C-alpha cells in the first residue's frame, strides 16, 4: 500500500487508510510512536497505561469537583 506525504498546515504528514486504522483498532486522537529501524520507519500504537489514566482522572475530578458534586445530586 502506498501513501503520499502531504502538506498539512505548517507540517507534513500521511493519511492512514480507514482499513488500516480499523485493522489495528486505531482512531483519531490515538498516539503513535515513531521508530527508525535502519532504512525503515515504524509506527507503533501507544496505549495509555492505567496509572496514567488514573492520574488524569484525578486531575479532572479535582478541577471539576464542584460541577461533579452538583451532577451527583
């Protein structure tokens, strides 16, 4: 499968076909790590670990404590 590097704003990027995204369970907003392997470029999906997700949840709960308290009534 061939893709073309395209101008996207001030950067350049590629469009990953939907079939590939579906096959790997990826969607917009997911993060990929770029690895250089000799003359190849590898894109590796990065899954957030539970500790990172819990930390983010605690920050959000602290920030929106008042709103969450009102919604819980």
